[in-house]
C-alpha cells in the first residue's frame, strides 16, 4: 500500500503507485524476467518492495472496490499457495 507520500488517485482513494501496481498485475507476462524489469523501470522500486505493496493491496478494501477481478484472482492464488505450505 502507500507509505503516505504518494498522492491519492482520484478514481478510488488509492495512490498513483498503488494504481500502477494493480496495472502491472492486470497484464499477462511471458516470464518473470519481463515483469521484474517492468517493475524496476515503471515504478522505480525493487521487485521485493513491489510484492510487499501488492500483498498489502490484497487486504485493502479500496483496492477490492477499484479492481475486484484482479484482487480476487490474486487472493485465490495467495490462498492456494498458503494451503500448499501447510
């Protein structure tokens, strides 16, 4: 989620950075290298930080309201991965 320094996006109370994270997740990627390169180039953050932000967005009701298809898809994937680890 945002650290407070990013400006809220007019469309749903999310920061521009949060919106950019969701936009990256909406895309299909041919492989992990392309996605991680895009994270660095477009957002200027490390992939580790990106996934921290993304994980926080999955629990943010504003993100769910803004993009329910993407958030629910990612929540299902996260829940499946947690189930395999147990």
